C-alpha cells in the first residue's frame, strides 16, 4: 500500500519555525516526510534536518521523498523520546527547531493489518515499531488485573476505569485476538448499544499504540 498522509498544520508549522538557511532542524515524527520536505526546501548548503521515526514504512516513504536533498537529510529509525541520545550520537548538541506531529498517520489507520483502526476487523497489533515483540493483543489478553488496573487507571480519565478493568479480566475466558471482539467488549463495558458504540471505543484503542 502506498504511504499517503496529509501533514497537519503544515504551513503554520513552517511559518513558526522561522527557518534559518544554515540551521539544524529535527522532525521527531518524520512520517512520509511532508514537514521535512518543506523545511529542506528552505535550507541552504549548510543547513540540515534529522528525521526520526520508528515505523519502517514511514522511513522508506520519507527516504524516497527526501532523496533529492542529499546530505542535508539524516534519517534515524528511533522514537522521538530518544531524540537527545540520537542527536548526541550524531555529534549534535543543539538545534534551531523541532517538529512533532503526534498521533497516528493516515497510512497507519488505512492499513488494516496494522490494527490501528477500529472501523475494520483486524488482528490486535497496534505497534508503531514492528520490531517490538509485544502487541496490543498481548496487553489485552495477558496483563494481570493489577497491571491492567495501573495501565487503564493511569491513562484514562473515566471514573469507572477500575470497575471496567475487573469486568474486562472476567471476560478473558477466551482469547481476544481481533478488533471486532474488542469492540464488542468495549461496547458492553461502556453500556453502549453495539452498533452505536464507536464514540465510546477509541480511548481504549489509543492506549494500545506501542
């Protein structure tokens, strides 16, 4: 599947970066390279950008899109949380601007087998970095009640998170391997009618982005 993603607030981001021709910039969520492309277009011979992403498909797409900029571009497969150490490895101790477009890309949502979208039935995967072994299925099926309680109660604003964890653990008499199975459970947990439950479900799924 072709990597298609529309960059969010592209021109507002470029304007507020106030790009210096000889500056050093970081795109910590490189994706398809939309923001990075516009940054590169404004750099001079001494300017550079470091693109960071943990998704192999994004790395490939961005590499192709930015190839004409040559040595101005350095692409690193990593998580933006590790930005400081990755930059230190490149001998960079300060930069002129950083871009972070946080969230899931259109490509990840539209690629069913990645398991991010709750609109279609697919395996419970949801890994941003597919080098990781743990998937959303492992969390949903294998986390202990105590671990699940810390996970859900720590990240969800719902006042009923604890009771829902207990109900969820009771439900796991058979493995939950696919999205539609998870949808039905979320529907029940939130006391929603199954075919009208989509507004109640996303917060559960978004916790599974690994």
